């Protein structure tokens, strides 16, 4: 009787072991299908050389189908240490250029130093903070990192990690 019991325990242990290995293999293969391919990850970034941007100039680049505004501050523009990015000797605002009210694309008005949303009159200051009208929150900041004079959109660098979560995309 003891021999049959130990044989049964060994058989159940072997079946449980094979089932565990099979379950782990299935879970790993599902994980690998959900993870983007390296080529897809590389295509998910946009590199922008910011060295030619002059003081007060605002550039628009497309990142993942959305406009991203890059504004180099002039000495008379107010700064926001929580939102602004220091790259070299310049201070920049980097935001996704979509109004947080209804998704319109605001226009940069250099004379007033504001982004003005044409749909409902909302305004954002040079740091992307909502200052007038219906937008409920500031313009959001996309993930980025600094690589010398290059802004890499789509990767998180130490500069991006310092920004409070309430401002991030």
C-alpha cells in the first residue's frame, strides 16, 4: 500500500511540475507578444535639434501624431521651475499643443506671450499654464530626455522625472 501511495504522489508531482512549466512558458510568450518590438520602440521617438532655435522662437514638431510646442524663453518671460527645461544656456517650454478643454490646437501669440485657443478663447502662458478661459488644466508635457543639444521625445530622462506627475502626459 505504501508503494502505491508514493508512486501516485510522484506521478501527481510530475504532472504538477509539467503544468507549472507549461503555464510559465505560456505566460512568458504572452508577455513577449505584448511588449513592442525594438523597431516599434525606436519609431516611437522623435529627435529634435534645438540648437538653432532663437530666443522667443516657438517650434512645432509632430510626435505620435500630435503637435508638440517647443518654446525658447526670452529673458523677460516668466519661468516655472516645475515645468521649464534648462538645456545648455536656454530655458525651454515643451508641451503637447492640444488644448485641455476640447482638443483644439492653440496659436502662439508672441506679442502677448500666450498660446490662445481659437475655439473658446482659452489662454495658456509661456509655460503652458492655463490662465484664462475654460481649459481646466495646463498643457501636458510629453515624455522627453536631453541628449546634448537634442531633445528626444518619447524617452524619459532625468529632466522629465523631476516634473510633477500632474503635468505629465
